[in-house]
C-alpha cells in the first residue's frame, strides 16, 4: 500500500487551527514526515464480505443494494458549496456516490454519476421529504463495524453495502429562524431529523466511516483519501466536529422552542450555549495563562451587536485584556445619546464627556484623567471623520503638553474613508474597531467555580427611573442634569463606585474600593477644585452620613448627591445634606458592578 505524500501528511495531523471563522479542522505538523502513515484499509475484502448485487444493477435503477466491495460515499446536503468539486474528486478516486433529492440533481448536473437513495432503500421519499434516509439499508451500511464478522454477515444476508464516507450538512434552521418573521409550523418543518441521524451514526462508527459536515474540510478529506492513510486521529477529529455540529444545531432548536413556549422567561431549567472558536489568543489575563476567544451562536444574540462581532480594521491582534477593556468602553459609550467620548483603563471609565462638538468631548474625556488615559481604550458613539482622527493622532497629554497620547484601541460605530486612513497612520499596533451598538435585554452569564450565574443585563438608564428630591433644597435643572450624567457614568464603574461630574463631563471617579469613603476620596482627589458645585453619584446607598462619606462630600462643596436610598440611616443623609444646603435625590435603583 503506497504512503501519502508529504504535502498530504502535513495537512492531516490532528488538531484544530483557529481560523478567523473558527472553521478549519486540520493544521500542519511540526514534523510532516512523522505523519506519513500507511493506510490500513477500512474496507474488508470482497471475499470476506461475500458477494452482493452489482453496483451496475443499482445504477440501472434496480431495487438492489450495491456490492459491499465497492467504495461508497453517502452525500446529502442543504448547503451545496463546493459539492461539484467534491463529487468529481470522489469519483476520480473510484467511489460510488449515493445521494438524495436536490443533492443528487446537483451532482448529476456537474457530470457526476449518482445512485439515488431510493434505489438503495426500495422506497421513495415519503411524507413531504420527512423520510428519505431513515432506513436499515442506509444506517446498516453506516453503523456496521468492519472488524465484527457477524456485522458483515448481517449486511450480506440483507444485501446491504457499507459506506466509507458520509458527507452531510443540515437544514439551515438557524438561518431560517433568524431571517425574520417565521411561523411556528415553518420553524418545525426546518428541523432536520435524517441529517443528524446520519451524522451521529457515522461519527459513532468513525473508525470505519469518515464523516464530514463542513465544506471547508472537503480538500483535506480528498487529500487524505488520495494518500491512502489510516490516521485514526484525523478520523476522530472529524467525528468530534460532527458531534459538535449536531450539538450546536440542537441547541438552536431547543432555544427556539423554549422561547416559542415560554415567552418572556429568560431562565429555562436547562440550556446550552454554542460557542464557536473565533481565535486563539497570545495569552490570557497574564502571560502564563493560555486563552482563546469564542463567539456566541445563541439565537438571542443574533445581530445584537457588541465587541464580539466588531470588525478590526487595523492593528495588532486583540488580546484577552483588550477584549475586556474594549467591551467595557463600548458598553459605556453606547449608553449616551449625545455625541460622547469614553476613555477606559482596566474596564473602568476614567474619562467621559458629552458635547455637540465631538472633538471637544474627546479632549475633555482625556483631561478627566490623562495619566490613566495613556495606554487606555478610547471609544466614541459617533463616526470618526478626518478631523477627529487627526485630533486622536496628534493630541498631546494635558499633563505636559508634549507627550502624544497613546492608546491600545479606538472603537466607534463607523469611520469615514479619510478618517480611517489618518487613524491608521497613528501607529502600526493601534487596534481600530468598528462595532454595532449592543442590544438591550440580553442575558448576562458569569462563571463561578463549578457553575454559572445568569442575570438580565443592567439596561436601566436615567430616563427609565425617577430622581426624587428628599432634601429641603431641590436641585436646579442644570444640577439635576449633572446628577443624571453622573448616574449614567457610575453605572459602569466597579463597586464601590463614586463619580463626580459637571456640565456633561466626568471630573473624577473612585472605583473598586472595599468601602465607599475611600472611593469618594479618590474621586475628589481627581476632580480637585472643579468638584465645587458639581454632582456626585454613588452606585449604592451610603450606610453612614455624619463624619462619613455624605458629610465629606458636603464639606468639599458638592452641589447635588444622587444615590439609591434604602439605608436604615437615610434620614441621617437627608439631615446632613440639609445642614450643608446640598440637594439630595434618591433614585430607588442600585447599580452594583463586580
């Protein structure tokens, strides 16, 4: 038996390469020559299997099974991409091709000889196509073990031939139910039954049957067959991919059925999240940690926007921390209706400003904390044009007026052609992302040891809640506007969180401290004298007021405080604010972020 070529062997080593689409199955080995393995035929000899009706008779239309000594491929496809090339390639290798309906017609149109399934099963397609391949003549030929004499004897007794290759993909259920309005009945009819059954059968018997579910694997399959190699690892990887394909398909059906039957309930008793690999990362949160990035193929997040589906126009590959920071920046800036710039460092917004002039908003956002902004992520909710791109490229740090600001990532909903060209000139490594605004109402998942937490996303904005004045002094319109801006900012700061803002600009923030007093002091230290008359927002209530956070805020000249309320000492907070003539508003909503 001849051995496969070095080129073929190089492509047939086990493993999965993360392509941009997470689709390629095989990768080249470090030592291609080590993978040159002679094929031990998975087909038993004709003598061992016993005589069977001739393939010629089957092709002539007789209701008989082909000879068990003939190499056979079963092909049944919804997505017929590259089908003609596959059919010709298999035919050139001496395979007889059994096929169904539209797949058979496509192969015949391409000049490939085909035997239709009904010539093997003795039955036509039934029940509007629901029953085509669910028959012992098909599944017996797939599931029979070639190393079990009694299996082969049973096939011979019933005139059933074996299948060596099974190529199947499924009804486009995901595409159908995400394409727009679809009736329940139409959705049900797009649930594939025969396809998953054949795939699972072939994958189970992968020692003897090669199963392919992805057209991108056709070249590797043909090269494997040309090389006549017996690489069980290759077969196992194909089987893994097949089972994963079916699992992902079933998860979409399950999710759809749950939503059809339990509208409004986000928490089913059990559910599966299909996560296709998008890329392997250089490392995780730290260099000693391996990492990868997965997309989410759940129906609920289809076309829902966010960083996971962002287009990268330029720069180095994204890292684990890049994804976290870009996600935080994009989620924050997307909350604002007016032109806004947000600067993020370690998932916390360190600068936020809204202005009709987006250039001014950018300058103010950086000015909020220029030290933290350096090396951070800058996000905009407006298209970046040439003027804004030049400002981003050339802007000097407010700390010395000389150092050009450096960023890891710029993210925006769009770029003009000139704007993108200018921004690319800032740095070869600058990652430039174009993202779609994230939809509201998403399910948020977070892992804990041994399990997962699920919750609704925190979508409440200032316009969704009531700011109730509880102090003697009511805030002015401008103070209330500042309080709402600060409240929207504090929602995106890690708890314990304090934000000081004025005139639609974040002046300072304190985040992640175990107590609220320390977060408050950090915020005032960054805001400086600009804090006088500004608004202060707290993500949760103040447990104490006197000689604590509330009184410190009042003593530092804050104009209005916004907090959820709900503390058993709320009256002390009110009394403290009344003593200092500070407005206090309760929101009734907490925005913890851990």
